[in-house]
């Protein structure tokens, strides 16, 4: 693979990978300084991209695609065309990750293959080398993300390794471009964090350089606050980090609020806001959010699809159980099961809704129904010890005194 920096005019010293002292208060907006030989320095393209991404993240996909088509027509044979098309597919896939809906995977992978192929052709011709490296790295990164979500760890690692041929060198072309720091920050954080969380992948990390979670967080925060193309993606990563990898309520609220304020029509961010409140026991706030999500689903608002409604309904059922409203809770858990019946995968929400349907039935004195649900859980994919709990309640009914 061609080294990026060897083909670009670099007017400043290349920084090392160590943490640098940067005044983040005066950090410039990404792409405020032109990069020679890149269409991403085109002011018209930047304005079009800003508008399209606003539509995309608000799940107005048709409007985003209309602008993406204009950009592709303006830059035929450039990897930006298929890459932008893949973003619409990605944001249709993302809200369905809980149910492992793979119906759009093939189309998404095809667009990513087109991005990589066009980028490789440009690299061979030494044409628009920065753009070729940028979009190839982005395509490998997004493809690797989907592969990891599908638990194809080896293929995901291969894409990650290929992306690393470029990701640090791209950042070095302009150390004050927050968008270029995004890929570095993702790698730095997760190269250290994922082996801690998922021991299965530790052997694969032998072939990768060490990461640094603290440095990665700093870079992702810069990308979230000052990025142009990847600000929302960076904020979404930070939200995941602060809710799952190193829980922090204040930080989770900061980033979900940022996303909700910028993109109020994004159904995924909407339900995640409720989940943040629920996770930290803000019951009233969570309930209000989840009721809005269910209402938007009932009214067929764009983006409010079954997997989103399923999550909201599940947590409303959890709240009903906490309030001792077992009949209402049972109805909601059965609604979760109905919402997900068309999906083959036993999600966390389906498995635990089935478990809790049994628990609610037990408290309502419907032991026969409770046993039916517990036996069903045992046949489903295990999530958060759902099978173990089902076996426990088969032996002794769940009640108010149960842990």
C-alpha cells in the first residue's frame, strides 16, 4: 500500500503519537484549513455535506440521498459517491442491530467494496491520494464495525489492520483536523478496551500496536466537539463508552443531550436517551421518553421502527413491574415479543421480555403461564443470565420477595 504522507505536501513537522498539548478552546473547525489535492476542501461540497448529514442523522433518508446523488454526479468515479450511499444504508442498519436484521448487509458491503476499489484505483494512479486514503480508511472502518457487530471477529480485525496502514498518517497531514483524529481516537480507545471486555479477541490484538484509552477519549472528544463529517459518530462512540465501557452518568447525559439537541428526529438517539435515564434510575424522565418513542412509532414517524419501539416498550414494562403494576407489565412484555416475532434472532429484549412475562405471570398467580414462558427462555439465546434465571423460577415461583 502506498504511504499517504509520501504523496502529500506537508507544511508542518509530523507529530509523534504521544499526547500533545493542544488548546482545545481554540481548536479549529475541521477542514477550516484546505488540504492540497482534496475535494474535501471544496466549500460547495462542504456546504452540501452539512445539509445532507443533517437530513441523514434526522433519518430523513430520501432528502439526504437526493444531495448525495448530486455530489456523486459532480464527482463521478470518486469514492465519495458510494461512500455517501453507504451512510444511508448504515443508518438504516444501526437501529436494527439489537435484532440482527441482516437484510441490508449485502447492499452495504457492496457499496463499501466500491469505495475501496475506487480508492485503490486512485492510489495506483497517484491521483487524489489523500482522498483515496481517507475514503478507503473510512470504508474499512465502517465495514469492520458491522463485521464486529455480526461477531465476525477475524474479518473485523483484518479490516482494522488494513485501515491502520493509513489512519495515523492521515491524522498527521493536519493534526488540527478533528475529523482526522476520529479514526485515531477510535483505535486508541478500543485497542485497549475491547480485549478487556471481550477476552476472545485478545489473541487477535497481538498483531496490532498498543492502544491508550485516555488518549483515545481525548481525541474522540475533540472529534465530537470540532468535527465536521464525524462529529455525530464521535459523540455516539463516546455515549457507548460512557454507558457500557466505563459508566459515567454525567458524561452519558452530556453526549446524549448533544445528539438529541442536534438531531431531535433521530429515533435511535431518542430511545438511547431513555435508556441512559433508566440506567441511572431517573425513572420519571425515562418513562416520559419511552412513552414518546412508543407514540412516535404508533404514528409511523420516520425511523421509529419495530426494534426501537421494542426497546421502549420493554423498559416501560420494567417500570410497571417496579411500580407493582404486574398486569400492565405483562401486556408490555407480550407486546415486545410481538414486535420482534418477525426477526429470527433472539435479542436481549425478546429473551428478557419472555423471562419477565413469566415473572409477571407468577406474581399474578398464573403459574401455568409463567412456566410456559420460563421454558421458552431456556430455548432462546442467553442474555444477562436469562436462562439461569428461568431455571431458577421453574423450581420456585418468582414473587415479591425474590431477588
